[in-house]
């Protein structure tokens, strides 16, 4: 028979009185945050991508059309994204239960857009930098219907999986999501993740980017940074 706990322990053996017990549940693993971007930022990301350049040689994805944003486009987009990074700073403080001794200052080192089509996917990989993000700009109705029909435990067709560490079946080692348009995930760049393929004849559009800690960039040589930044 299942019972319900109210956070109190009860010990009546040998005349012991009922006692209150303080309970703490600790966060474990990386801080993964989801928020929603504005329509204004969504349209800006779509329009600025039209002036971009081929980015496939820098990425792990089995995706034919991946486009990098120009520096001029990044300058237009960054003020909008910086608000989201500020939210992530707050989320990290809450998650770790401590304040930053010094607020991080970030530099956006890479920004690209993915036009994922039928049967394309992203294998398990991580990113370069301090934090990374993914934003969803277009989830076609055909893909939504395919995902709704999916039976399984993962995010399903077109879903994204994050995974971290090893553990028994009692440990939570992965997060799985089927995104909505304008969803944004922010996470440590080292957090491994992958994107599922789908069968629908449509295009799913997402934007990804890498953010470096400016203090660390100032302490390394430019040649080392360029070499390290080739991993996205």
C-alpha cells in the first residue's frame, strides 16, 4: 500500500516523540534553461540569415544547408540575445544556490542557422566555448503530426536530447524535448546533445550559437583561439 509523506518523520518506538525533519534536495549536473524568444527576434534571425555563408565545414551535423551569420548580422542580433544570457546567469545562481563573485562577460564567437530536412540529423556532439544555445524558428505542421504519432520515451522525430554522466536507472542522465517555435535552450557548451531525424518532407529551422567568456579569451593567444573555435 502506497503512503503519502508530509515531510515529517514519526518515531513512537520506546516512547520517542514525533520530530520535524528538514529536507534538502540538491541540484545535480548541468544547468539547462528553456525560455521563449520574442517574435521580433525570430523574424530578425530569419531575415539576417539570407546574407549568410556556408557553415557546414565547421559543424558535426548531417545537414545539407547550414549557414553562418555575418559579423554585421551578429551585431544586430546580439542585443536581443544578451537579455536571454542575463536570464541564464540568474538561472545559474538559483541552480547553484550561490551568487556570482563576478558576473561573467560574454563574447558571441559563432552563430549559425540549420535548415534540417527529411532524414537529416545531428549526431551526439558538444560545442566550443562557455555556453551554447539553440533557438527554434520553424516547426512545420507535418513534423508536429509525426511527433504526436510517435510512441516512445525520447523526444521523438525532430526532438533534441541532452545527456550527462553515467548512473543507475534511478539517476536522471538525460533530458528530451520536442520543441515549439520560439523555444530557446541555453546550456553549458560541453553538454552533449543530439537531434533526431524525421520522415516528414518538410524543413525544421533552428539557430545555434557559442558564447565564450571574455576574461578567458583575453588570456589566450589569438592563434590558439582560432584553432579551438574550429570545433562547434
